């Protein structure tokens, strides 16, 4: 018995003429928003709001970045801007101890730069636990080799 295997599953169906359903919804939403601005606001103010709304609708419907839809790019940008960030700072090792400038009546002292941790094991355990895996719902798989 032969079965037909669907091909071109990445391509969306054209429902409204040359437009897909998503493209039609983006353009209809932008057009409706422009119509709302045109009816409520004076013309010179409405045009200031209509241009960005129409540009966003056109970008959502047709613009692609690296063959990915613009909505995905916007989602990732918003996730980056409003998501939590982890900033790490790696201190450079000083080749010579720094000496404070002598002021009249003051003694010279050397500045000792403390290390961030006392053992490599603490560094390793900290780097493995940077993100809270239980909050993301990720279950740890059994590990092989050295475990902390």
C-alpha cells in the first residue's frame, strides 16, 4: 500500500490571494490601526502614528532576517531586553604590585588584589550552577566521571 508523504511542509498555504493567513492578519491589523488613527486624530498627528504602524505591519508580513520571520526577531529582541542577564567580569592578573602615590606625610603601601576564590573546585561548582536548572524544568541526566 502506498502513502502520500507531504512535501514542502515549511511553506505556508496561500489563503487570501498571494498572502498567507499570518500575513493577512498582520496587514489587516496595521490597516485597522491606521484607520483608527485617521478617524480619531487630526490628520497631521494621525500620519505621525500611521507611518510606524504601517511599517511594522509590512515588516511583520514580509520582512525576513536570515530567512527567519521578523516576528521571531522581535520576540528574541524583547526577550533579551527584558530578560535576566548575567554579567561576568574577569579580572586581569597584575604583573607587578601596584604602589600608591606618596603624599606628604603618608607612607607607601602596596595594594594586594585578592583572588576571587580559594579553590578550583569552588570555581567549577559555581560555573556549573550559574543558571537555576530546576526553574527551567530541566531534569539533570546522569553524569559520568567526576561529579561535585
